[in-house]
C-alpha cells in the first residue's frame, strides 16, 4: 500500500537546478521535491509521496484527507 500525505508549502527554492520546498505536515516540516508541480506556490497544499509532491489540492481537501488519515492511524 502506498500513502500520500497532504502538506502545506511554506518555502519554495532551487537546489542544483531542482525545484524544492519546505512542506509542513501538521507541525512536522520536511524538504520535498516540487519538480512534478512546477506552478506550486507558498501557501498551497500538495500530496507528498516518498519525498516528492505528486499533486496539488485545495486547503479544504487537504484538511479532510488529513482528518481521514488520522482516524485510521489513531482511532
């Protein structure tokens, strides 16, 4: 089973010509590759899988998905 986790983009930058960002997952911040979503901006939400942002989503969808994940992980 694969799991993509929603997070909020807090910073966007380039490292060695690769678009990267700092993403907040409910207080836990991680460096994420943003190459697959070139039009992403600070403040937007993404789904991250193994360190790569794979899709963009709105805040409402991100919050709902995070709520559902937490219900499964910690009922």
